[in-house]
């Protein structure tokens, strides 16, 4: 039962952190314990796990600081994405369904401008490219970046929305490159796209 309470506390606090709303805030074990109707012990366990994941920094008798997404983390996440996405292109480009899958996601993204779904569809677009490569190791590594990507998008949501036209245009170029099976072009477009995303986040 205690394990379930700790897991529930972990999932609850982590979900709140990933929205970006708590960046830079000091959190209290007591507040979350009351919120969840549990003792402080499972919340403390959750905080310790989140500290190990780099999402929190614990200060005895003061609480837990939610570590904001900084330029260094943004750069690392996007650099890792570039490696995985560009490595996936050679295999993914042979998937006959990929161009239509990406085009469909792009159309949904166009309709979602100005809504939280825009960021979700952005992640889905890039994930579809990686999944199409059929490499379980690359997909697994990319999935491991998922939490950090969600947080990055949540933190940068205003910037992402402001640059929606540019993002959509870049995605359209990527779709065209995939249709033409032009590996070099798609790799170059992805590298440029992710660099522009990074510049938008840290500007």
C-alpha cells in the first residue's frame, strides 16, 4: 500500500512539473501530502526520485526546488534529438506510409495552432519519423527523452505558438523531402529545424 502511495505521489508531482507551471518554485511535502490524502513519507520518496531524475533539488527543512529548464538542458535535449532523428532518416525514408502519416499530422497541426495540442502534434510528427525507422534501440532512446521534451515544449509553448508558421513551413519541407526520398535534404532540414527551435527557446 505504501508503495502505491509513493508511486501515486511520484506520478502526480511529476505530471505537475512536466506542465512547466512549477519551474523555479519551492515545493512542500506537506502541501502535496494534504492534496493527495497521504502521509509525508510517500511524498518524500517521490521527491527523492524526482531529484535523481534531475527535476528537483532538495533542501532539508526548506522543501524541494523544481529545477527550471535552462539553456544547457535545452541544448542537450535538442542535440540528442538531432542525433536520433537524423540517424533514423535513412531507414525511415523507405517506409511507403511515412509521407502520408507525416502529411496527416502536419494537417492536424495546422488546425491546432494556438492550442496546447499544437505542441503534442509537433512531438508526434518527429516521433513518427523515428518510429518508421523500425530500430527499437533508437526508438527506446528517443522515448527516454520524452519527459524532457514534454517539459521543454511546455516551457517554450508561447515561443512555439509565436513561431507556428515557421514550424509548419519547415515540417512541410520535411514531408516533401521524405516524399522525394532525399535523405541528405531531410537530414539537413531536421538539423536546421531543431537549431531554430533551440534558438527560439533560449532567445
